[in-house]
């Protein structure tokens, strides 16, 4: 589905369809889905293909092992799990493993208004555990059967903004401390994290799923904050003024 709730159809090119078939026939797999930008309609011509593999119990990925680098379940942590980086006749295909027991657990937690945030390589503010429900909500099933899209949970919409804003305020506090010492990297790092945390809060308040940090600040009224990040200054005084100005836009 797209973010407006319309069912999307995704036509797989032959090399990607072949991989999807191989994955769907593998032991333990219940569904293969298209995720990422090609599921939401935000893809560019050069975008990779993201194939999500939902499985239960043990999993056998030997069918695609010869096509690239394969990382078994658990290799990338409890959220990203594992997957594969494949090059199929010049087409980049990223395979992302999702253990259904884990997905169902964190989806139930999200529906109860609870979640956690994991530190993950490539993420500034971390990845919330409800991301697994977000993925399922926007993914397009191309092989097998999946549970389908879920609406944004009301309890999560009620609880999550305050959680994210607690984290935002903590990041701003540390940005201020770094600024007072003239620590440019520390100030900007914590400031950027605060902007992303406020963005997450706004997405949740608006009952909209967001998949990752690529577009999280888009369309939620944070253009001024993003602009401030581009010119923080260098002296302790400049950095302190920067943090004060950023706080005023976020709180």
C-alpha cells in the first residue's frame, strides 16, 4: 500500500522475479514483499530493489547463496536481523530477513502503545521497534501471503510523541553542554539527533508510518530546524546561540 492507503502493484523485472521465486520456495519463508522506496512510490530509476522475506522457524537461504553475500538470521541484530546483498545480472537486490515471531511481538507492543529504540549503524536517532509494523504496513506482497497493512495504532499515537520528545530534550541538553565547550562535532551531532527525534514525534502524532530517517524531516514543519543545522558556527558563543535557536524551533 502507499501512504495514502491505496493498494499498489509492483511489477518485478525478470531478474528480481527470479530471486523472489527462489526465496519464496525456501524453507521457512511465508511471504516475499517489496519494501523501501519501490513500495511507497518514492523510487528513482537507480534505486535498489528491497525484498523483505518473512519467515517462521528455521530458514534456508542456500538458493540465493551463489548470487552474493548472505547474512543469516541474527547477523544484523534483533531489528534488522539479517539478509543478503545480491547482484543479479547487474540489478542490485537487497534481501531483508524478518522473523515473524519478532514482527508479531513488536507489532503487539506497538498496538499497546509501547516501543523501544535500538542504536543501529547508519541511524542517528536510532530505530524504533515499531518500524517492523511500519514495514509491514507499506510493503507490497509479491509472493506468498502476508498479514497485510495495519493502521497506525491509536495507543502508539497517544504515547509515542512524549517518548520521542523526552529524548529530544535530552539531546538538546547535551548539545548545549557540548556548545559551551566549543565542541562542534558533539554539538551538531546531538542537535541533528534532536531534530530527528522531534520529527518522529510529529509523525506519530499525525498517525503516519515512517520507514527510516531518509525522509523523516520532510513534510512535518521542520524546514527551519534543518536550515539551522547548516550553519551552527564554530565558537562556543556561536554554538550556544545555535542550540538556543534550534530549541526555539523544536519546542
